[in-house]
């Protein structure tokens, strides 16, 4: 080894996939500019974690993976489906290219994170088996996560790194609207169980976020001779090859009897952009410049198109953009200090109802994370945060399969499920109804729905997803007594939000010839039913509902097969907490 060996700091990236407004990169850039440098090289590291992402596609030949399949516990679904895997890979690659642009780079690996870190440290320093040391690892930095799986990972890493005499530092996660250091309580158990109480404690929202960190202009270089990926895995050198490796085992086993097929016309994804920090910022500017942000409060319940909602949730979930970046861009827009948006609706006229509501929604994401921190493993328990022992969830494979495949006979539910499977996205309004249908109309274990969404949603976020499924199932932190009795009427919801059945007909082409009321639930079709099959002949639920009837009329309440009054525009967790 040379007289001046590399002193290497490892920065493990997880859901902080951005260069700008990243406190870790900001500090690393500052330290790199000093004359006395505590380390000479930086190794940014991203690991596709084997317990959450299926990595067997990175194996060639007949070798077997040392890890079990990355499947969920209740429904045995893939934990990260093909569309989400693609968006994740794009996000990783976007940051990798950005880092290369400031003199650094990224090491991309697969496996259990602690296995990868141990292999890298041993490979760099020598493992006592005759391998020549390449340098010294000074420590490992990582950004905090709050869910139990990630906390378990942090504990394992701490022990590994500190047992080797290295520094292990956990940084505060700064991608949220309110910085943890500015919270009005000093312990997770003091977080209010009602969102409004929390909101009142941190208002006014326009004054709440901290300033953003600037994008670093330079970072320490990558070390030379980084140990290769350990066997039997091999990580390709191009994005397309990485995506192919991630998707190969998933596409080979979709777990459905009749997977939804892309309609030949009339249906397209609501998220046509790739993942990454660059696309996230482009999306932000587009929404401001086009006026879509100013119209946000009026359009957010839409279901077709790209700009009815912000679609920030996918970027926020991976930390490709931060809530405070969105806030400060809106502030500059409101104050007329964002020249590229000059002339746009609302420009320079102060906070409007669209930008105000966006801040409100961003705070919901904060709150769901704080609730996860408070309740810990109860996020994943069937009894929920309420520890409700009275709920009797069932498992009916036939009903579940039809719900998954979008053949329930309920137009809004089927359209949403097909859109989700084919594109990795479905709207806020649709999610509420799909969740309520599974848990309330069918009585199936809500965790099956949460796991299916985890597999498919490109904007999957552990706190928002699982917390909102609890809320809709009636076992979450619902401030109203009897929250367990909430039940969305998907026929009334379709009449309110898809009155011409345009959304339903886009994703369920079998019903395109039907009148809207027949498309909402095709068992009511009076004409030819030849192409409708089981959806019309054996719908999972029949709801007697007619447009124009009062709430207390024959169809107003919309009692489904399981009883219980439907709530047309009632508040639901998803309506405020999940999809921006």
C-alpha cells in the first residue's frame, strides 16, 4: 500500500436520492473544501436491498440466490413490482449521473445492506486472507428512517461498523416539510393522534419550513479499486440492463391468473415521466408555469390525465425532491421571484388556494411519518394503531383474485386496479374506494391491500401506504368515534367523480358500449352482455343506487352486500394523506 493510503467515508443512500437540499452532501462538500480533510475519498453507496427488492435477476447461469424471495408476509406478493422497480432504478441512476458531474460517483450493489457494507470494508482494508489493503474506511453515514425494518437495518449496521472501530453516524431526514428539530414535542409518544391538533401546533404553514441546502459544486472523488459485487450477483453497467435484471424475475411470475392487459386505445399512464431528481424539479417548474399548481385544490380529485394532481408523491417517497424545495419554489412563485414562471396563473399574487392546499397536503405526509414513529410495529398489525381486537378479517382467494385482476363487476374498482397494475399509479379518489371496497364491502384483510399497493405503486411510501390502509379499514388513528363503520359507496363515487364513466371506460374497455350507470356496475346492463362475463353475471357486490335519489332514498345510502351506509364525499385517509 502507498505511503498515503485512501481514507474513505461511505455514505449509504436509501430514500435520500438527491444532490440538492441534501444535508449530508452539503456537509461533505464543506469538509472537502477545507485544507485539513478528515477523509480523502467518498464512496456514495446504494444497495437494492434483498429483503425488499427481488435481486435474483442479477444472477447469471444456474447459481441460486442466498436470499429468500422478496415477498410480502400476508399475501406473498412481490414487495417491489416491475413498474416501481423501474422508477427506483431511474431515480438511482439519475443521482449517479449527478454525482459524476460534481467529481464523485456512486457504487451500486445488491444484497442485504449489512452484507454489502461488510464486503466493501473487508475488501478495502483487507480481510486477513492475503488480500492487499486498498485504504482505510473512516466511517459510514446514513440518513434516518422510521419504519421498523429500516431501524433494524440501522442497528445491524451500527454494530458492524462500530465493532470494526469506525464512525457510524445517522443523519436527520430533512425531506419533510417541518424539520424534526422544530417539532413542538420532544418525544414520539407526544405526537397528537389527531392531525388537526398537530397542524394547529405548527401553523402558519407558510412560515414553517427551514431554508434548503444548496446543490454542492464539488465532492471528494470515488476511491480507486472499489471491491466488485460479491457472488453470485453481478451488477450491470447501464440503466437498461439494471432495469432488466430487476424486472426479469417479476415478469416471469405475475401471480395472477388473468393479468390486466393494456387497452389498445384510450388509456395512458398518469405518470409519464422517469424517476430522479432532475425529472422531479422539471415537474415542479411545469406545475407552477402551467398554472396547474394554482388550480390544484380544484382539480385534485380528478382521475384521468397528468396534471389534475401534482404527482410529487413518487419523487418525495424516494427523496428525489424535498417538501421544503416545493415550498420555497412556491414561495418564489407567489412573490414573483421565479422568472421562468412569469405570466403564469397566480404568479406574483401571493399564496393562493392551490399553493396553500399543497402545503397542507405536504404536512399530511409529515404527520403520517410521525405516526409511524409513534406506533412502530403496530403499523403492520391487523389490529392497527387502535389495537382493535374485534375486527374479523377473512381470506377468500377467489374474491381476492378478482379484486387484484379488476374483475369485481364494480366499474370504478376494476378501472383503478387495472390502471394500478399496468402503470404503477391510480388516483387519490380511486385509492379511497378500492381500499374501502376490499376492507368494508368484501371484509378481506386490509393488509392484503396494503401489500398489493406496496408491490405496484411507484409512489409507495411505507408510512402513507400502511397508515392510510389502516385508516380506511377502521383500525387506524381515526378521530371520529365509529370510524370503523366508514364505507365508501363506489357507485355514488363514480356518479360524483366519473359521471360520464370516461375513466372507467378508459381502463375497462369491455364496458365502453354501456351507458355510464351500467358501466359503474355492469350487472345492470340491459343489452348485450357477451363481453362482460363474470363481471356482469357474478359481481362480487350489488349496490342499489340510482342517480338523483336522496341520501335516504332507495339508493342514497348505497348499502352493499355487507351492509353499512356508504359515504359519498366523506373524509378518508387517502383523501388527505397519500397522493399529491
